[in-house]
């Protein structure tokens, strides 16, 4: 899968949010916010051409003290959400 | 790691205003939309329900609804009612008549382009907004009574 282009990750008042680049209106009343871990992973994959669940799991294991099985489960859930939100595509 | 959906995040007012300024300064954003808080623009805007679509700072005219820093760290979204040289005087529709705030051009965070009231877009150049504005001005003598009634319903 790949991260869709045209989304900017920004840190606004300590919250990580994703705003569409190039759109002239920023609507703070409907915004996608990511927690720091998700933001870290988004940063990782948004610069890649393609990525898999393994890419995310590896990145997570490198950065955080977490069991691989737990990391994988979390990544799967997160990617599902990202797909729903239209942030990634197959 | 789950993302929250449909939740409301509250951010510190001052840093949010700084953020809006930064977005406008970058130059490629023409408007910023957010939910209003406070009762000063009643009866048109209700805190937590309605939104304002804010355009970047420019020279305001009488009748413009401006978001400005009125004292260090204190911001208000009010209607400009007087201009005296480089000082602008504004007052919230829902505030008492004596409650005026002044600001200068540098204090402007943005100027309302439109409102989203009960989910409906109301641009400031729309008939609806203009009609409401002149009606509210006309009703100035009755303002206290209307607002008092409004608070009870």
C-alpha cells in the first residue's frame, strides 16, 4: 500500500494533525488528529513509495519497547483506520 | 495508537491564535474554520455549536466581524462599530452597549468571511447576514431585553 500524497502532518498546539496541502481552507472543526506514535509512523511511510504492515511493525519495534505481536495488531488496526480516512490506498 | 474520531479537542486559546496567524503568514491558506466559543456574538453565534470562517487580516471596515487580540493573550471576535484614526472599536452583538474593545491593525488575527450557523453557511456578503446585521442595529435600544429573553430559552 502507499500513503496518499498531499497530506501535511503538522503539530498544532501540541496535537499532531493531518491537513490537506494546497487546500485553501483549514477546517479545525473536522480534522484528522494522530497520537504521537501514529504521527511517527505516518512520517515514516509518507516519504516511502510503498509500504507494508512489516514496514510499520519494524519501525515501531525500532523506536518503542513493545512486543512484536502487539505492535502488529496495533499497526493493522491503524492501517484500517487510515484506509477509512482515505490516507492510504492499496 | 488508535485515532480518536468524532471527539472534540480543546486547545489553549492563545497558542491556537498563534497557529492561525502562522497559517495565514505562510500565505497559501485563504481561510481557517473553527468552532466559536463564548456568548459575545449572540444571538447569531452560539458557543460550541456555530463556526466562523476566518480570512487573513486586512484593513477592516465598519460592520466587519474581526478576531483581534484586545489585550495581551486575550482575543475577541466582535463587530467593528467605529474607526478613529488607526484605532478600531468593536463590540460583540451579545455584549452590553458599554462594553467596547479597541484594537489596531496589527492585533488582527483574521476577519470573518462567513459563519456556519446550525450547520448552514452564511457568508458575510449574503443577504441573510446583511439583513440580520441591520435588524440587530435597529434593535439596539431593545438589545438588553432581547438578550435577556434569549438567555432564558
